[in-house]
């Protein structure tokens, strides 16, 4: 019973900012600036139409969905394959790659802005959608690879051996056996 009470408090605390955001969007400017009003006196539903027109959400919302979807799909695909390779395939330079990934995580992103920009200009991707998606995906890959590698390391090798005995190729073992077992990791990376 006590655990349920604690979980209920955590849920309320987690949802409160979202509720406040929605109720704040239904308030007048005066209500927003006068103080903390959790509920609007009279909901202003036209605020959404005004934001759609004046805020140009007709353009920005589809763009955001396109970018977010592209980045999530590319990061999930690349990090799952790289994580599997780093966890299960013994190849020369594997430890070097792990050290490089750790080094990338240590360097703050703003320290690499100029280098990223010069690289994008050099390959002709500056001010393009593909360049933007590539930069965002590259920024999310190091930590995502570590997450996925952790999930693959924990899986028993016997599953791969059994799949190989059943005639699965290396890619089939990854795609049909290991990737479904790593769904929690895929969800964590996607989020």
C-alpha cells in the first residue's frame, strides 16, 4: 500500500508539468503574467489557432516530426548494429573503438561546433536537411552504442550458437534472435 502511494506521488509529480503546460496554453496573457493559476478562468481555445497561424506551426511541426523520426530511426539502426558488433564480434581494433567512443562522450558538444560546421561545408551538407539529421544522429550515437552493447553483452551466447546450428546466417542471428531480445535497449535508445 505504501509503495502504491509513493508511486502515485511520483506519477503526479511527473505529470504536473504537462498538465501545467496544457492549462497554461489555455490562459490569457494576463492570467499567465499575474501569477500561478493552475486552471484558466475561461479556457481560451483560440490560442491554438493563433499559435498555428502566427507561430507558423503549419511548417515547423511537420519539420520537427520529420527530423525527429529520421534521427531516431537512424540512431536506433546504427547503434543496434554497432552495439552488437562491439559486444559479440571479436575484431582487431574493437578496444580502440570503445576508447574513442568514451573520448567522444567526454568532449562537450559545443567544443566541436566549428569542426562540425567545417566538415558539413566540406562535404556540401551545410544548411541541408540531411546535414542536420546527420549531426543530430552522430551526437546521439556514442551513448546509444554503449546502451545497446550493454544489452547484447548480457544475452547468453548459447542463443547465437543454437541459431547458427539451425542454419541462420550472421545477419539472421542479429535480426531474428538478438535484436528482439534487446527491445528494452531499443526503447531506451529511441526515447
